[in-house]
C-alpha cells in the first residue's frame, strides 16, 4: 500500500548529492517506473551522520529534528530516506523525542529560534527499501521486469544500521532484499556477513580496524562466488568499493568485487540503460560482472544451498587470507 495521497516526503541526505549520486539517479529512475512520487524536502540540512550524537547530544537531535519539522509541513505523513545513517538518525530522533518529554521540550525550544516546531510521531520515518518492499510489493516489481538478471550471482549486503530498527525483517539475518533480488532474476548467494558492520567512518580513525572489517565482508562474498555485492547504504558502498584496493594491498588479497545499489539492480532488470542508473561511477568496474546477465536460462534455479561451509563465519586464525 502506497502513501495515502501517493506522495512521500524525500530526505536525500548529503551523500546522495555527492559521492552516492548514482544511488539517487537510479532510485529516481526506478521510482518513476513504479509510479511513486517523492517530493524532496525544501532547505533540508545534514543529519550529522553518526559521530555528532556522541559529541553534543542536544544540538545533534535539534539538527535532525529541523528536517523532521520541515518534512511535517508537507501534505504527507511518510518520510523516506535512502541512506541508512540518515534513516537511523531521523527515526531515532523521532522516537527519542516521543519517549523523553524533556528532550522534546529542549529540541523544540531550539527549533523555535528558526520558527519551527516538531511534534514527535507526526511522521512515519522509513527507509527506501521498506517502501519498495512493503508499499510496492514483490508481485508488482516482478511485473516491471523486462530483462531478468539471470546468470548474475549477488551478495545482498544490508549493513548494520538499516536492519536494527527495521521491524519487518530479521535484524541478524535479513531476507527482504534477498527476495527482491531473486524476483529480479538474480542468483542470491548465502551471505552470513550481510548485516555486519563495514566500519563506517572507522577508516578515518583506525585503518587496522576498518580494513579488517571490510576484508571479512569481501572475503565472505568471494567465498560464496558472488559476482556483485549489492547494498542499500552509501557509506557501505563507499567503504567496500573505495577501500577495496587498500585491503588488497594490506592483506595480499585479490578481491575484485563491484559494489552496486539495489536500485541499480532494479533499474537493470526493468530494462533501463546502465548509464541512466549511474553504473560506471563505481571504482571497481561492474561491467565484466554485468556481462554475465543472460548467460544462463532464466529458469535456472535461483536459490543457492543454505548449508554453510567452514567459511560461513569468519573465525579468528593465525594467518589471514
């Protein structure tokens, strides 16, 4: 079921206007095919990412609440964010203002300086994946597929942020995107690391920690012979894509796994051209992997065995691989 008036308030966040512009391009192209209307919030501001909440709590919540107040002025109660960090911050601020009367009072006092006010619970904060799955549905998505992704083995990577407050899926082993990719015709590999952390901004704090977290995810996808890692988060895409070369140099590995957005996969299956979906802007080129599409009959079984081998869970070892 779509929003009551068919309209959603849209909060893009900073990444989708810069490093993750391919995510926004592909999302808008797919939303047009699905006949969903997203209206960008006027004069939105940065959500503060994740670190700001640990530095100064009240300004952090006030910064996010300003976006909620602006979105509440639109003729819809549905607010959608494609970025997992933005989604979490918007959702957390709404929840905490509702649960903590003192915080609500303090935040609204800050908002009043700009002529704004936000009543928690006014908006339903959602991730783009949630809207695609719950409001559109697998059957309607399948009806839009004109070029099934048969022949492509994909590892669905959710990351650690979107699944934690995402009530309709399993936070430890989510499957909504798995099924979506299967509807698109791809072969979804078993991927035990699908909800593990990519390190976030840890690359700027401790490269040792960050690169090890990224290595584990890449190793797990490679162990299950994935052609592509598919994600829902700009930070996850950046870390797995931009730092893949660093990981290879540090650990002596040879990972060559393109990292794309789930909206780009949808666009390809809907028959859209790769350029229109921002494909080609990734650092690890995806074209060789995407050339596998159509190399096997569409009726080839799409499920890989769910039996886990010794590489399913990355256990500590003396020698890194």
